[in-house]
C-alpha cells in the first residue's frame, strides 16, 4: 500500500500532476481518473491531487487545457466518423433483436459509468473535506499557540515595564541624594575656608625670655 504523504508539494509533483491531467483531458478520460493515477505515482490521495489541481496548478495551465480540450474534441469527432462508417457497413448483418440487446447493454454501461463517476466524485470531495478539516485544525492549533505566546510576551513586557519604572524611581532617588551630598560638601568646604581665614586673622603671641607675651605680626 502506498504511503500517504503529508509534506508540501514540490515543483516536480505539480509537473507530474499537470502532465497526467492534460493527457487524460486529451484522451477524453475523466479528471478523477487522472488524479488517481497521479496519486499512485507520487504517494498522495486522489482527493489531495484534485484539491491541488483546482486550487493552484490549473491556473498555470489554462492555455494548455484549452489545447487539450480541442484535441479531445477532434479525437471524438474522428471516433464518431469511424463508428458511423463501421455501423453502416455492418447494418445488413445485424437483426433487430441484436440491436436491442446492444442498446440495452449500452444503457447499462452508461448507467454504471455514471454511478461510478458519482461515487468517485463523492469520495474525492470526502477526502478533500477531510484534508481541509485537518488543515483548519492545524491552523487553529497554530493560532492558539501564537495567542499563548502573545499572552506570554505581554506578561513579560508588563514585568519589564515595572522593572524599568522601579529603576527610574531608584535613579531619581539616587540622583537627588547625590545632589544633596554635593550641596553638603560644598557647604562644608566653605565653612572650612572661613575657619581657616578666621584662624589666620587672629593675633598670635609668643613668650619672651622674661616670661612676657609679645604679639607676633
């Protein structure tokens, strides 16, 4: 059993899908049959191939599709002419009963083909729906994860803003303390200068040999 791939479509996968589908269009086959053949070749479901064709690849091959349809129409016309000639040549040897039998068989085949096509169509869209559902669930999961990550980043941002505010407050306090300290040091320096000046202006005395104090100029 072919493994079902879940990886992204490559250019080679798209090319195989386009070539096989265009061939089936030229030959008058159904696209469902083409998608099944492509799925067997590249390991994907027919539904996935159909979804890829309708959503992406088809747009790139519009001109080729029209050419393939034109070739299919010419082929069908040639078949009709050939069938008409064959029927004309064999009309004499076919009786009425045989013709009715052939008509009933043709009707049965057409009905069988129609039912088979409907079943394939329903299976295809069932697979497409399942694939789209998986894709939606995957996107919802990613969205939930992104939302959780966004909430986490918002929480971290709030914490960082709080820390920044605290640092700014601490900075203002330290800056104010620093300014106050500078003012105190400046006052102390001025006071020290005044004291030195007063000491210099005070008269100085010394004792002479007789024990008397005399002023030093």
